[in-house]
C-alpha cells in the first residue's frame, strides 16, 4: 500500500519521518516499524523516539484527549511528534491540558489573539475568588507559551517574531494581573489618593528585555512599580 511520507529536519539535528496513512499500525516501505500517533507515523533516533512513544501512550489514556482529537486539523497532528520531541514543555503542557491543542488550532494566527486575550482578562477579573483568578492566569500562560513555542519550532515564526510575541504576552499578563490586584485590594485598603483627593494609579514599568520587546523563553521579568506621587504624600488608603 502506498504511503505518503514527509520529512522534517529537527532543530536537534535529527530527522522526523511522518506518514499520514491511517491504516497500518506498522506500515511497510520507508515507514517500516514506525509507531502510529493518531494517524501519523514518527521515526527518529531512539533518544527521541522512545520518550515520544511513551508520551503518546500517556496522552492516549486521557479522556480529554479522546474528546479533542477528532476535531483537530490534520496539520497540527502532523506537526505534533516534532514539537513534542523538541520541547519537554509542550509535552508536559499537553498531558496536563490536552484541550490546549484545540485552543491552538483556533488561535494559531496571531491576529486572533486579541479576542482571546480579552476573554482571559475578562475571566480572570470575573473569577469568584483569588485562587480561581490565579488558576485562569496559569491556564492562559500555559496555552500562550505553548502557541509561541509551537510556532517557533515549526518555523512559522521568525526569531524576532517569537521574541516580540513573548514580550507582548508578558505585557498583557502584567496588565491583567495589575488590574486584578487592584480589584482584590481596593475593598480591603481603599483607593490610594493624592493630597488633593484624586485617585493615584499604579504605574508598572517593564525593564530590560521586556522593555525592549526581546524576551526569550528563559527570561526573568524585571518590573519597577511607581505612582504619580511620592508614597509619603499619599493619603491613608482608607480615605
């Protein structure tokens, strides 16, 4: 039986061979003895293949994955073995949140992220508790970081685009977290006001790579918190 074979060069200098046939679990020909990954076949050096095979077995046991899998685009399924082999973060994120792949399918285009970010901000600010709000922010972070890393590994985003995307996402998270902190603290401490009685907003300055829109995946975020007036001049927060 004819098989359609694709080859992708991995950034770890290995080669992934993917076969999109849905028939045999162990196809003949160029894809001989390749384990099947939901309609695609994968081969690489054992140091990559064996861990990905074990990962796939764990994912296949997930009820959430079984629900998400049928609706996923073929392109994402073809790319899945490569990104999992290249990124432990993506592998762990998908085990924890298989629905993140469906979210990625909807928001792979950066232009669609505006609405998605607005929705996560709305959910965080509307959460019933601080714990729920933080959980919402963590889900948002995991899915956005997965999206950015996926686009980088597959080659749909340049290095400059990836660095900018990381910085833009960090900026959006900081804005939402600052609004959330204000929302949680105001009922307890009141609103900071100047000597003239006017509300004094919090100013958050992004420094270093964040300020330069050059964050990478391992970057810390350096922030400076300021107000428009010296703190000693602020009235009691309960005023």
